[in-house]
């Protein structure tokens, strides 16, 4: 019975470790998500001030910020070796799009 418990424990830990991405690849993937977001929002791209990777925040246009988060993994997703949750846009304290596009006449 002990061997069965130990075997089950090893199986769970191996599934969890397989589901996690190596840190260097996770950093690159998270940064890609943030740069894709910048590319998809011209106002953010044109007024970009900085990217704070540790805070998962993009600063733009005089105090504006776009905040990202990583959704929590469920135990089920870890047990079945699903890929880790991807960094996603959470919120912004400013509009992400121009009210009138700068190249359009007013």
C-alpha cells in the first residue's frame, strides 16, 4: 500500500513539473504577449513609456498603464499536464484607443 501511495505521489509531481514551462521560456512568452498587445493598440505603441515585466505592467501616455495577470491553474489542469495559463490583459486606467484616429480630419 505504501508503494502505491509513493507511486501516485511521484506521478502527480511529474505531471505538475511537465505542465510548467521553464522560467526562461515563460519570460519570453509573457514578454511576447505584452509586445503583441502594444502592436495591437496604436495609442499604446505611439505613447509607450516603459514596460515593467516584474509588475506585468505597460506604462504609456502620461500616467496610463495596462496591467496583465496570469490566471491561476486548476489542480485538474496541473494533473493532466495542460500548458500553464498564459499572461492576459487585466485592466487599464485609460482608454487604449484614440477617440479620433490622429490621421483622420476632425
